[in-house]
């Protein structure tokens, strides 16, 4: 474990913003979105006080306030506005479906949800709003802004001059945000991250990767997800870099020209999205990037090669994290970027491996450090902290002598076939190697003879088991890891974060098997 000065992280989120403004200059442009109206640190602080004062009129100190907004200047201002007055942003995943969204609000005790008319119209989210209005008060930011008068502007101007005197004092150990896990494998859980968790993770990343305040970060990932919030918004703002927010990673044709136009140095993406951007982009649209940070899913060799061939030696830095870790646990660096790994542990992160029966060469990863969550939300509103400060990631990894991590799979992503442990992730890798242009996912089903059987779901219409078997034999992979059953679908279901939605995938496979597939 590399040394990390945890005292650096003993700050609240709003105080970290104030400190960054003083360090880098109040007049420095720090936040922008597709409206192309950059905000300086001073603009951001004033806007947070003006909006926050209005929100404070209909919420209580310490209240968990729902935020259902895209990655945008408005979304980031709202986040800081809540902090200016001691409210707790509770980030709602609008792609999770009505049932999960209502469950999240109920679990967190959300009484008020902040959103915008424009966002609801453009995202066609009226059904979600109807559902939320049965249990919360839905407030539109456009309506709130219309009520901002001269007294509010004078207050914001005074607060901008003396922000520490005007902001509501809270402790670094207090809840800084409530997020919900992606739900890749089941119902989302409410994760409480403290102020110091989020500030620490930004400091850890900055110690691990040298960052230049002149850089522009381009973030199309949602701020309801920790990768988009911490990496795409808080990190650049706290470290003096402009954070450009874009509302959806799905706009494949619009994003590359905007990356060029904004002179972005760092792009946040997943393997799926950067692959699509690379195929859509003109040669000069991504070539100005210093590096790309990829998380949420494995980066394929094909994607590394595609970027290099089309845009030059731009490193794709694969990282690894969990919502419970604020989120970054490990990441590759521009000067030490090892394909097939998720990089080195961040400074201050302790790791230990617990053996998993039938899986040699690795173990289940547990992590501890200043970025590890305060705990999971309980139904009674309380918080269950991680035992001894250790978070069980549920991932099986190998850990090198220099703390570099290679992911072997999730504990849940292993199947016992004929008494042998088979990695479903490795089975997916076989399909990726044979059909690199397709999207593939593997799940396990009960089998009366072998214990479990593995099934490949793919969007490749020509996929056949024989090709998988031939490739496995060629590379010396065990034949037991080759899916014999293949289900072809128009597209693999994904979550709003870009991860495969294994819950939806299981439903597809179950329906296919019931039809006698």
C-alpha cells in the first residue's frame, strides 16, 4: 500500500470547492455543458448559493433530497447547491425503471425530487414522474429559477465573497451523497458516501496520476453513477480542470466532434462506448485526447487496437472500482498502462484476498481505505458500516507484488460445471475473441446432470458453438468453459452505466428455455 495523507481528505465537499477556487483562481472557467456557457469557480459558488437558498425553503437541513438530472452544468450546480445548505444529494438512476426508482426513494426516505421540465420532455420520462409523484413532491428547477429575485442575487453575491461564512457547516464524516448500486445482478442497494470519502478518492486519483490544471475533462457518463460523479465532475473541479458535462453517452455521432471542439484532454467512457465513438469519429476528432479512462466493463484488445490505428497512441486507461469505494480502487496510468489489468491500487487502499474454493491463482478481494463508504442504507433509515472498514467487492482477482490487479471474475460469475469452477467472464472472453465486433454475455443455468450449464447470449446472428470450441482448442482453454447453448438476440440489454444488465438477461434466457430453446 502506497502512503496517503488522509488528513488531506478531512474536508467537506463544499469546502473542497472553496479551497480549489482559492487555489486556482475564482475567475477560472471550471464547468461547461452543451449550452456552451462556461461557469467560473465564482459563478458556480454564487449559483449554488442562489439555487440552494430556494431549495432550502422547502427542504430541511440533513434531508435526503432526490436529484434526477443528466450530466450537465445544472446537475452539478444542484449538487453543490444542496451542499451549501447541508442537504444530502440522493442521486436517482432514471434508467433503472419505475420499480427500482420507487424502491430507491422509499429506502432513502426521499420526500422531494429535483428535476427539470426540459430533461423530462427530452428523455420522455413522464411515466417515471407520474410514479414518483405518488410518493414524493417533484420540483422542477426551471420553476425554482423563475422565483430567484433581487434579494436572492444579492445574497448570492455576498455569499460568493465570503462563502465559508454563508455555507452550512457539516462534518467531513457526515453523509455527502447517497448513490445506488447498478443492479447488474439484483436489486440496487443504497450506498452512503461521506464527504471525506469523495474528497479522499479525488486526492488519491490525483496522487496516482499526475493531472494538469490546463486540461479539459469530457464526461458523458451519468452523475447518478459514481464513476460519472466523482471522476467526471468532482475530480476535475477539485483539481482545477474544466469539467465538460454531456447528458448521454449514447449520442455516438454527436460526441466525437464535441470532444474535438471542446479541446478535451481526458474522456470518460466504457469499452462499449469508446469503441462506438472510435468507429463513428473522423480521424481528427479524438486524436487530441491525452488519454481515455475506461471503467464499468473490461476493455477489449480490439478496442485498444482500434484507437491506436485510427487516432494514434492514445492510452486507454482501464480502471476498477465500486460505488462503495467512491468509486476508484485501482487504475492504470499513462506511463504504466498494462493491457488485461485494471491498474495499480490507489494510494491509501489496503487490499486482502480471501481464498475461493476451486479457483486457484487468485482470491476474493476485500478493500479498506479513506474512500470506503460509510455504509449501506437500512430500511429503517440507519446505516450499516462495513465490518472493520473492509468492503467485500465480490470480485475474484489476482494481485501482483506491485499491487497491480487482474480481474478473474465475480464470485457470482463462476459456475460449477461437472465439479469444476468455470469463469463466466472467461467464457465471454472466448466469444469476444471469435466475434470481436459483437456484444456477448454468458450466464449459468441449473443442469440436472452437470450441476450447471453455461449459455451464451449474443447479438451475432452467425454465432455457432463450433467456432468457440475451435478457438478454445487453439489457445488451450478448457473445453468445459465453452458454451454449447447459444441464444441470439437483437441486442444485449445494458444498464444506464453501460454495464451488461444480467437481471434482464436472465429473464430473456428463462423465457427462451421455457419455449423449449
